[in-house]
C-alpha cells in the first residue's frame, strides 16, 4: 500500500487524481467510503477523476462511458471495465494498493 493523499484532501462526493510512479489513479469518496480506479479510461485514456459522479458511477469526461467506482466495471454499453484498486485510510492518510 502506498500513501497518496491525506484524508482531508478528499471531501465527501469529491474526486482526486493522484500519481504513483508516473501512473495516475482516480480516487472517489462516496457514502463515507473511498474507492480507487485507474485514471485512464480504457476507451481512449480520458481522465476519470474529471468525470461526473452519480451515486456509485462515474462518467468519463471525454465520451461518457460509465464505470462503477466500487469495482471498475463498465456500465450501460460495451461493458469494458477499468482496473480497481484496494484503498484504505490509516492515521489520516489515504493508502492505495498499486
Ligand atoms: S476516453 Fe473515456 S469514453 Fe472515450
């Protein structure tokens, strides 16, 4: 697990892009929980951290493919998913499994 941000950096309903070893990840906080997906949409690389979040789904800002933020599963269409990573908060720090 790698520390990527402070707990205070990600408000409820918010998103945050973080970088580990040159690769970007998208963090989401919904319902008090934190979720982490690759920040590269599998269609053409759109930044999911800049997408619109609706409940437990995020739409890619480039061409509106939707993904479940809890699993990375693709929704409403081709069903192509994005990698999902375990994450946790320890001592006020957000850690992700990369
Ligand atoms: S790059 Fe994400 S839907 Fe096209």
